[in-house]
C-alpha cells in the first residue's frame, strides 16, 4: 500500500477493503503537510479539525457500504472557493481575514460526496499569474525543484498533489491556470467546458473565462472528480443545464480511428526543442494506439494572447471593484475621506500584478477606447471560437504542448510581464473559445515534467478523459513522483 | 408658471419605476419597504466575493406588460450590461443595467392637459436595472451610514423623447405613466416610498430655433410637485442666462425644494466614464412570442378605452367615467356594482359619492373597502325596487360600513326600514293632514306647488321616513284634484 503515489481510485480500494481508515488517511496527509509544507508553502489555511471530523463521518459511511467514489478521500481546495466558516483569501492581502457566509457549489458538491478538505491552497493573487509568485502568502515551490515555480495561478493546488500533501485538488483556469501548473508539476489537470461547473462561490477573476476543474494524479481521478464537480446550478446562470455523463464509464473506449488534430502553429512559436520532441513522441504513442493524426489550422491563434489580455483585465477591473474597503476585506488605517479610503485600501490591499491588470482593463473599457480594445478583442474571440468549431468538424481532439518550456526559476520571469504572459500562449485559445482542455504528463525535460495538452469539443470532456486514460495506460509519465522535499 | 415669451421648452423624462415584485431583481432578498437598515440585503446584494446574480423572472413579465401598455416593441433578445462607478452604496462597484439592448423599444402614451387638450408623447425605451442602496449622511457627525436594503430592488427606467413642452405637460405625462404602471400592476406607484422617481432633461430655445438647446438633467425628483417646480425654475434659469448673453453647458443638476433652485452637480466635462460592457454573469434575455402573447391575452383594459366604454355602456359623464376608470380597483368595483344592479348611474353615484368619500376620509384604498361590490349592489337594488328610500339607504350604507350588517335586505327587514307603499295605510294620514291645514291645502290646489313639500314632509315625519315620497306626492295631487 503505497500511499505517497496512490491515486483516488487506488485509495478507494484501500478504504473499501479496510486497509486504512479515512481518519488514518487524513492523518497521513496532515502529517506530511506538517513535515513538508514549510519548504513548499502550498497551503494558506489548513483545516485539520474539520478534516478529522469529516473523516470520522466518512468512515461511518464506508462501514455502511454507502461510499461514493470520493468518500474519505482527502483533497485540497484552491483558496478561491469560498467555504463557510473557513477564511478565503484569494491569495490577497485584501481578503487575508475574510470568511464567507456561504460555500461554493463545487465545495458543497465535493463535501456532499464525502471528500475531506485538508485546507485551502496557495495561489497567485485573485488567480492572476503563471508562477504563483504573486501571492500575498509567499511563493509556492515546485516539488520537482524547489528553486523553480510550480506554475500558476493554481500553483498551490498543483504542488500539493505533486508533493503528496493531498490526493487531489481543485483549481481554477481562466487562461491556463489549471493546465500550466499541472504540466509544470507532472499532473493531470482538466479545464472543462465553460459553464460545465458552477462558479457560485468561486471568487471571480474574469467571469466569461473562469472555470473550475480537478488537478489529479491520473485521468481516471480527473473523471472521478469531474463527475462530482459538474452540473447545473440555479445559482449560476451561466452553468450549463446538460446532464453530467458518467465519465468514469467511458475511460476504456477504444480510441482506434479517433481523429487527432495537430496544429503546426503550436510548434512554430518559441517552443523549447526538447518539449517539442516530447510532444511529437506523445503523438506517436497516440498514433500507435490507433488514433489518426490530421493537420489542422487555427488561423487566429496568434491573436489569442492579445485578445485575452484585453478581455480578462476588462472583466477583472469590474469584478474587483467590490473590494473597496467599505463592507469587508482590507481597509486602510485612518482614512481622511472617501477618496482616501478607496485609494489607500485598494492601493495597499492589492498586489502589483492585480493593480496592473485593473489599470489595463479600466483603460480598455474607457470611452473612446472601447471599440479599439474591448470591442476588437471580442471580435477576435468570436473568430477564435469559429476556428475551433471548424476544426472540430474535421477532428475529435486537438493535441499539442501545454507550455513552451518546463518550470522556470523563481524570479526568472518576474521582471518581464510579457515573458510571463507567454507561458499561457498554448492554453489561452481554448479558454477564449470555452472548449474543454486538459494537460497530462508527457515526460521529463531536464528532470522536470512537461505537459501534453488535449483540447476537446464543447461538452466532450468524456472523449478527452478517455484519450488521456488510454495514453496513461500506454505510458507511465503520470506515475513519476517528485523527490521528497526536505 | 408660464413659459417666458419668445422661448420654447423641450423636456424629456427618465422615470425610474420600482417593479412591484416580492424579491429583488438578482437575489431572493425581500423588497419590503421600511425595515431595519441592512436587514434585507443578502450576500448577493452586499456584493460579496464569489456570488452571482440570477434574474428574478417576475421582472420580465412586468417589463413586457408595460411595453405592451405603451404599444412598444418587446425585444426578443435583450442584454444586461455593467455600469461601473465607485460609490459606497453601490456594493459591487457597478450597477447591472441594460445599455445597448433594452427590453422595450419605442411606444407612446396619450396625455391630457389641464385644458383637456390631448397629446401623444413618444417613449424611446424602457430597460431593466437594479437600484443602489442608500447613503445616510446625517445620522452621526463625520460618519456616513449605508443601508443596502434598497440595493438590488428592480427598476424599470422609462425614457421619453423630448416631446414635452412645459412643466404642465411633463407632470401630465408623469401622471399618465404612473396611472398605467399601477393599472398594470407593474409598480405600486407609492411616491412616498420612492417607487417612482424622475430625472428631467430640460432645455430652452428661441421660438424660431430649429435645434434643441443645451440641456440640463435634473436628477432624482420624487414628487409631481417637485417635478413641476424644478422644471419651471430650471427653464427660468436657462432663459435668464441666455438673455444675459451667457452660454450654457450641458450638466447634471440637483433640485433644492427648500430654496427652489437647481444646482449643478457635475458638468459634461467632468462626467463619469461608466465603462459599460456586457454583464458576463448573465445570459442574454430571451423573450418568446408565446410569453408575450400570453401576457397580451391577460392584459387588463387600459384607462383610456375603459373610460370611453363607461360613458357609452353605462351612460356616465366624462368626469365620472375618467374618475372611475382612472384607478383599476375603483373601476373594477364600479363595474361589478353596475352589473349587479343594471343601473350604471346609480352605481357611479354611490361609488364615487358615498363610498369614495368614506374611503378618502379614512385614507383607505378601494381594495380595503369594508363594503363589497355585492353589498353595494344589493343596497342599490333595494332603492330601485322601492323597498327603501334614498335617505334610508344612507343609513343602511353606514351600517354596512360600520360592519353592523353584511346583508342589506335582512338589515332593512330587521330594523323595519321598508318604505310604506300601502296606499291604504297612507290615505287616512293624508286626509287628516289636509283637514288640519285647510288654508295650505287650498293654496296648493290653487297652484302654490312649494306647499307640496310641506305635506310630503309631514307624511314622511308621521311614517318615520318609510313612506315613498313619489307615491305620497301622487296621492296628495289625486286628493286635491277636482
């Protein structure tokens, strides 16, 4: 019974057989968090007491033979999901002491399924960043190399799973914030179709792009998590009403004849040569499993980064206006008047990257600039959507790299905004189109994991998970374990 | 106040009508008025992190009903936008409204001036939005209180074309909209609780000028009187300034009812840039033809056509018809009484006379009337059947109002109030009276008709008011005829 590398599916078997109790399993992870998180900094808040209470309840359910696939499985939640009674910080000084009087739908669903929440994970402030260096609670370190970043913004969620500080975690993805850290930490990360998972109780960054998703050790685990996370929610008008398929039942379908689109544009950019080689190697594996590779074009992909960095900041400039020091959150000391209260509360409560994006977004929406920026970015977004609609007339899945390089050093890109933004060059177009996409481990480059990105058609998470699972049956990249932290 | 000679005035109104829904436009919190501050604001109204708006479907029905009421176009697809600005009583830092694609486009309404002249005013659009909260500046020195009970209250903003040419017309238009909104149960019309608020766009120009003058927008007028006063003072201010040779700049103003003047709040140059953009948390609003047709089929008859029908169907005067048709509940009450009695004029007289008098006296709404249409109808029926006199009827009405009875006929019987119509019982009385007053009897016979009242009065007195005066009258004439 190797707990360190165990997937949810394996832990399920251990728990159901009585090899270990949920309480013991919870204590196993809590102990590991105590030992290793000082150097990794993956958790902002630990919820040991409620975790143990949930574990006791889970053991009873298991004893009654009424366990779901998640009963007694210890997970971590990105600190963007509000959980009643626990502070929710969004990685910001602004919310360092904020406790919501409600719980995110995702967290409620996972708790109802019997999952045990060990704590809230570190993240880039308000989910803005690709390195987890923009956190008020300090950077997260990549378990594969403590001097490197885990990716972001779901960096804490990724590093916690990779370091064996939870069995799985939740993340959120606006432009790549699940997929990029999953790639950099050697995990399976899924960003579902926009609207597949409710956003209620998930603190907004860019409402039309934000989507929650699972970060796991395998495609099978991602399928298990998604079955519990997805579904309609009357509290989120943009949550899709379509029924949730049994993803775990569709993992072993034959992928013979599956049409895989390969877009040359993914390889023409500044893609690291070794990452390119690993990506091609993975494509050959898929081909050997019977999939057909077909060249496709995504003509407007080159404009996706520009469109994204107008739309996401524009939406964030409005979404973050509520943090004004009036009703909750950080308020500056001794404000002189209302203007001073606003200026200093926001000036002191937000970090640099957040302020930069609010400024950019405010500018992009300004009278006289709206059409040139926001209006044009929305037109580009429609063209990118159209690219995907046309591509999925020819192929079932599009496969390419998740990131241009493996994990970079802490501080290496902190100076240049654009270099950092280029981390998301491959992930952003799927976010703009709203199609589902996932990253799965595709090997090591210089002893660091890299990811293979699979992009699917609207609401076709099942095909993605099936393809990913079949790839993981044929490879063992996803079973590689990061070295133990000091 | 009349318009200064040589000038003409152009006014357009923006009316914010609070929709009479139980809960808020984007949350389940109650919209009830007058509760303890912040007791009716949920996490959504407070703009907490991670919460999302969800539209209260009742607002669509009300907006569509208004749109149909002004013969406007209902957009099959409309959209919510965010209007961004910082203010402590605006919890999210933006207001959810409809900018480019409102739910209702176009339409018109007829107004009647003080001189009974009629005019059609064009409506530009009507859109849905949420109200902000309230800042309370005077409860503690150097502090401002925030009450978010009103935050998220559903509003319909109704925008008119600049078709109004005087303060009188603006008030007539505002009243017509008020009447329509309450008639259609779109808004409760309670001005004191802020259910209807006006912004007036006012400009003046020389009578021979083609183009509209530079306009000022006077914000947040909450009564017809303030609307009238503000416009009149603003017109005078603009005319005075232009007469002095000054140039006006477009601005936003507030009306001070104590000092009777408007004061500039901000000019166009310093106007807020609201950075509107589509609200990503809400899907576009889709209104189907079936939904519209269903509402159309259940639309009540509107005040104008109803007044015309009351005149032709029940023979009412214009004034009575307008009064009774002007309030939906009153019109319904009248119509029920008229149907029961088959006597429209009596029904009108009783409803607008005794009933409305009592209601007004006790400040009650027609829906709170202690006398039901059935009871009113039964009462009028007793008069029409000559069972009681009009005078007795007032006694019975008072008993109904006071709750002493619910059945007029039973009450009349129990109290012995029936008219004495038996000729045999009255005849001896008349004969005795004529005999006792021979001089008066002779004068009456000679044509001094005023004396008829004297004798009828005596008979009524003797019967305790239960005789039928017409019958007594006829019998006296018969006795005196040669």
